[in-house]
């Protein structure tokens, strides 16, 4: 899921075809700003702050 700087979920979905420990997320519909991307899977819980310009 992707959250804005207010903590609101702005998009979420499943990643089905991740390979080589990589996945692609299309964030083109989001406005410029600071977001938090959070991934929860069986063995992985990951969060990363990103900046869209």
C-alpha cells in the first residue's frame, strides 16, 4: 500500500509477478509529494519513504 504524508492510504494492491526480488509500482496517478510505500508478505515487512517530483 502507498500512504500520503497524512497517513491516508492512497493506493493498494497485490504484487503477483515479482521476480528477482523486484516489483514495479505505477505511481503516475499520484501528485508530487512525500509518500510511504509499505509491503507486507509472508517473510517480508518493508516500508520506504519516497518523494515524487
